[in-house]
C-alpha cells in the first residue's frame, strides 16, 4: 500500500476533495462524493462501496489505527495530510482526521406489489433528508424516492443518515408523477401527506397492500400536481396550535404507521 504525503493546501487532490465536500455539481459531474469521520468511512468500506482515495492525519492513524488500516487497505490511493490541511477541507467543527472519496452508490429499486415506500418532494434541508434515510432503514422501508431538493451526498445528509445511504435502496426521480403512476399500476396505494385536518387520518389509512407516501418540501409542502396524482391525501392529526410537523418527523410517523 503506497502512501503519498501532501503538504500543500493548494495541491490538486486537496482541491478536488474540497469540491466534493462543498459542491453538489462537482459530485454529480465526477460521480464521486466525500465521506468524513471514522464511522462513515468504515461504513463505506463495509458496504462494498469503491473507495477512490482516503485522506488521513498521523493523529488519526494513531488514534484509530485498526479503522484507518481497514480503510487504507480498501482504498485505491492513500494520502497523509497535516492537521491544518484536514481542518481546511473538513465540514465538521472537530474533524476526526479521516475523509474518503467514494464512488456514487448504485443501490436502486423497482416498485413491487406490497412494497412500502417513502417519496420526498424537493426536501431542502440535508439534515431532514439524512434523518428520513436513517429512519427508513431502521423501520424496514423498501425504498426511498428523492425528487429534487438537496443532494443526498451533501455532507450533512450523510452524517444524519448514519450510513443508511450505503445500504438503503434509493431512486433519484426525474418525474415523481410518473413514479406515482407506475406504483398505482401495480396496485400500490399512493398517499400525499398534507397538513389538512379534513384529510384522512394516518391511523385510518390502509397500508396493508403496499403504499407510497409522499412527504413535501419544508416550506411549501407537496406541489399541487403531485397531490392530484396521488390516490389519496393523508394527514397526521395534531393537537395544540402547531399547523404542521418537521418533514423528517412527519416522514417518521408515516413510515411507522406503514410498517405497523
């Protein structure tokens, strides 16, 4: 295993790593993304993802010797950097000292009769997106559809997902209405989750034969065209003065009811 030492912040490899961390466009164009921290990097290795390169400090090598060795053995290229360089590219306040460049995950799915799915309509907050992915994996959801909004490889989304992005089937949708129609043709019920007290209560919805539940944008909810495409609208009945729930919280409740 050959180790290359990088001593300059303006090194081309460091510039490329910074772009993967900060730019959704760079991630899309390159087909790679960056994961930071021992746990996420180890998750990437253990999931079978291709590790293009690993960047680490001497301090991380000493503190997390077993983990760093495992990651280095899986990586195509290994780069040792100073703590200063690591801090200059890190997306965290207190970096652990290890970042990997990883090939984009190809873990997609096809709708199946009886399947339980969550669809996200232009979620903007990466923390919400990551939380939904983490909960979907924990509750056994068959797949997540992401339509528009933030990039699932955003560093904040990756951290919030706790590695679910490596294991959970995810489709990036270019036309959510078409996806909804595909599910309906298979006899899968499609629900738009809306903050409407007159809509069907989530506890009264029938998820037994499979379902797709759509969660909307944090500010504007689900677009009207997508609500119209869904077979039914469903709501989470609330007490008090709150008019709606955080998108990740609403998705968690919907998924819990789907899998009961």
